[in-house]
């Protein structure tokens, strides 16, 4: 490399971060997302057939949304225009759309409009895109870290294909790091840097599939070490360069709902270790403790039920304790409750019972209250026969009398053969035998 080229490379390093310099120049170099970009997949077919319409890229940071948008403009021979929903308004959008219409009217190319963080546009700003998106004046590519079903209005969503990006795998991150270390023009190749296996494994693991985070940490490790002997990046140097990673968690968006779902399903599946991980993930992300308590109280009835009658009082006590002591100490109470609920015997019999009963009512099965069960404490009730024939259960030595309480033969509650509910099932069988005598 000539002295002039070396100086140009240094200038590029000062102006652009490594993550920007290492963006692939072609689709062939693009790492990851083969589930929709590989050979024969939908996005690849749309590009090859020159039928690319408006698309929404949904995924976590650093997985290639912006890079792919730029590559699509190259592959489809479109003008590339980029806006950020954080800093742009309707005026900026209309200027780009007007320029795109003028370009088409003069026989020029179509415009690919890339809007980063499109979920930050309000409804009026998103609506301003609709006419030109529908007319094909622009090919809209919107990138968002929030679920488009919640963050993008329905009219725009119905006119767009949604592609969900996945975090890059550890192997893909490792490939990007090796490529950056070897590239002398765009990467760090001229520094003569190597990375040991332990440091590489650590970097690939803690960057959470975020290529930008991995390349930024790599650049910090190299440039902060100065020049001199050939540098071998160790795990200690990489840990120092990364410092404490920020937790990727949106307490009002997808991460909130997905993590809550994972927490509940782990406890329901009797896995306390997974439950504790998702609890810790939500606490580290700043989740509202009241929300966690509400979910645990619901789960105690929905998934444990009478298989362990102590589950609900414990969950309610957890809610009260968390309200009383707050963070950080209430994490201990939450941990205790998650462990107990995960290890408790499970039953959804109470859940299915009320669902079946309500379904009967919604389907029109509205039963009159049997006359002997009706209230007789108002004027004229006795004349109507209300309460006549009712037998007081406590007058019977067993506490149960042969009496019809519904008017039809219907069973909703079916205890499971687990935990305390197994004992309830045996007791209920004897009770139903007595009650059946009245129906027969």
C-alpha cells in the first residue's frame, strides 16, 4: 500500500467507525438472514424478478437492516434516499417524495426510500407515505426494532411485506471479526492484529448477535492499545473494551411481551432455572415489579390452581412484600416465588372450568335459577314458591344433601391427578354421586 493510500485509510478510520467501513458491497457478502434472503427465498426472488415492493425490516440492532436496504438500492438500480424517523418530519418526507416524482417524470430511476426507526413516526407522518407507496413512486424500506403489528399503522402495514431479522449467530459474528482483522483497506488488517480463541468466543457470545457492537468493541481494543509489537487481543482486553454491555430490553415493546411470555411458559413447564433467567432479564431491563407480581398471581391460579392451594397465597404475599420493600431486596421474594411456582404440581382445571362455563353462556345456554334456590327474602317471594324445598346442607351429618343446584346435568371442573387436586378428585367423585341422586 502506498503512502498516499495509507494516509487515506487513516483518514477513513478517523471519519467512519469500523462497523460502517465493513458493510458488504454486494448481497453475496451479506451475512445472515438466509431464512428470507437465501437462494429461492422470497426476498431473493423479488429482487431477481425486479418486483420488489415496499418492505418492513423488523429485528434487533446490528443485524443488517440498514446495510441490506443500501444493497437493495444497488441491486434494483434505484436512487437511495435515507431518512431517520428520529430527526425527520412530514416536511422532510414530502420533499423526498416530490423529488422522487420529479425523477420519474423526467424518465429517471425509481427511488428507494429507507426510513430508519420508522416506528417513531406518528400516524400522520406514516399516512403521508401512503399515496406514493401505493402508486409505486417510491419503494419504501422501513426498519424498526419494534413489532410492526404494534408500531406501524394498518394501512401502511397492509401495503408492505414484513421480513423479520434474527440476531446474527456466533459463527457469523466470528466471520465478520476475522474479515475485519484481515481487510487492509476497510478493516484493521494494516495493524497486524490477531485475536486468541478465548477472546473471540467471549466477543461472539456477549455481543448478542449485534454485528455493530462486536466491530465497535474490536476497534476499541485495537486502537486503544497503541502501536508497537504485533497485538494479540486477549479476553481481558476484550472485556475491558466492552465494559458492561447494555441490556437490550424495551419495557413497552416486543421485549416486554416476549420476555413475559418466556417467563410464564418456563414456570408452567416446571423449569425454575429458565424462569429465574427470564426474571433476571426483565429486572435488569428495568421491568415494572408490579407487572411481574401480577403475572405471578395470575399464573398461580391459571397453571397451578388447586394442585397446590398454597401457590396463590404465596403469590399474593409476594405481591404485598414487593410493594412493601421494593427493589433491590424484593428480587429475593420474586426469586422465591418463581422457584416455588415452577416446582409446584400443575393444574389448569380451574382455568378450563370457567372457560367452559362462560362458553356455555355465550352459546345461549342461559339457565333459569331453580325455584328452590331462589331468594325468598323479599316481599311476595314466598307466595311465588321461592326457596320451597331447599335443604340446608349443614343439617345433614355429611354436610352434603342430594339436591339439584343447576337444573341440567353438566360438569365443568375436572381435577387432574396431580398434587392436592388428586385428593380433591376423589372427594368430588363421592360428592357428585350424592348430587346425582337428586337429578335422577
